[in-house]
C-alpha cells in the first residue's frame, strides 16, 4: 500500500510523533516522513540507534499522553530490547508505542546471510517482549491494512505496545525523497586510495553496508585475496570494537577499521574507548556522507556531523580530515607516520556504482581465511 495512506491511517490513531533508524524495506515510509518533516523536527527525529528512538517515543508520551511510532529494521530490535523491557513494558511504566519493523530475512524470501537468523525470530522476539505483533503482507489491501492498524489502535488505548512487521514490497511510494550532499569524492575511490597506502600485511575490518561490498570488489580488481579482511556484514556500529580487540591481540599487524558515520554515531562511546586504549597499530577511518545510504539515503541522526573534532575530544593522538582525493593523498602519509591511536575522517559523496556486487564468500569462509592469515 502507499506509504502516504499508511501514514494517514497511523495518524488517525492519534499518533503524532515518529522516531527511528531508516530501513530499506521501510524506505517509502522514511521518505514520506522526510518529505513532510525533514530529519530533525519536533514530529520526526532520526535517532542514533533504535533504543534511543524508544526513549524519544517514551518522552513524547510522558509529555503529551499520546503514543509515538518507532520504525526500524528488524536487526535493530536488539538495540531496543532494554528500553522496551525496562521502560515501556506494562510491568514497569506501561507506556504505549507503535512499532513498524522492516522484515529482513523473512523465511522463504532470499536475503543476505546476516538477516537469516534475525528474520526467523523476528515475530517471536517481539511477542516475547510482550508486544502484540501483526504482519503487513505485500498483497494487503488498504482495508486489510486499516484493520491491522485499528487493532493496533485498540492496544494503544489500553496503554499497550503493538508492532506491524512489514514484508518486503508491502509499502510503496509515488515520489522518492531527494537526498544529497555537497561532497565530490566517491567512497569507493577513497577506499582505493587507502588500500594503495596500506601495508601488504595490514588487516581491514569494515562496517556493514556498501563500504564492505566496495572493499570486497576492490580486492578483486587488484587481483588480491580476501584473507586480510573481516567484512562486518551485520552488527551495525560494532566494527570498531572488533577492530580494537584484534589490534590489541595482534600488535605486530596494523588494523584498519573502515567505519561509516551512521555506524559510528550508533555507538559513539566506542570512540572514547578506542582512543583511551591508545592502540598504536589501530587506524580508525570514518567515511562520512551524512546519510544512511545503504538503506535509502536518509540523513543520519542530527544531520551532518564533523567527526574529527569528536575524535580529538575523545583522545585520539593523531587526527586527520580529508574532503577530496588530493587532501586524502596528502593526509594518508601523515596518518601512517602518526603516533598512538590514529583517526581520519573522510568526507565522501552519496552514491555508488550501479553494478556494485556483493561478497561471493560466506561469512564463515571470510572468518576462516582471516584466521588462517593471522596464524
């Protein structure tokens, strides 16, 4: 069904506040909200993580007595478990909230490996949290969607939570939002320059999304194997901790963390921990395009954020920033010669090649080859 109609039906329930983390399956809804409100409006907030979105919805209810809507990909349920179980639940404050969840990895539908298990347990997990759950099917009519939302509305009136799990293709749109930034350097080109500057024994840990896909294809282009790369295809926001622990255990190898701005914001405290450990063989790279590009392009929480000042404040000893190919070529040698914990922010454009593929090795094969390399 059309996302505009879906949103109108939701608003008919008395829901007037929206917060969440974008999802590709929910792109029509996210785009509709963005066109209407932008990304940081008193009625719509793109949160840093899904738990934060739940907190925003709770605060809205406390202040107004009206429930909010929290949207997320099903992979984000994990981030939301704590505030759902210890804040919203009827045994605690009994705060109503409507959840709209994109169903990645739905059983019987082909998807990426990181979504398979999450897809199997999505409905069960929501119901275990005490949230009555309904599935919006791809072929659902407006009347069927309206009936689902009417049931959700009844639950909200009882100060209970409800969830609508959205199948792939269930929401549509006639107009896509226009997302762009003012940067010119392609993310893939930035990665290509980094690979050219890195040592032949260096290890790479890359974040979920297109950066990992581009890293994989660049290795293919360079005629190299993938045994030195860990592609963090899921676990958004945790690549830095994986890279930090790897670097601490293997001090003889330089470890690059290829991070994204949305992922870094999701668990921003990781910057302070990594800087505080002052691991001299760790290089933290944040590719900043100001957007959740892999799931549609909506701006990140709070809009564009400068990470170099945050890194300095966190305590990284060597901090660089580059916004063009020329600047990156100049900054990489300085970064490699730097002392202690090292960080570079690279401002990149939105967008990727239309023919960008996906890794052709499984996560377990990826891990096995890296473990063998580290021996």
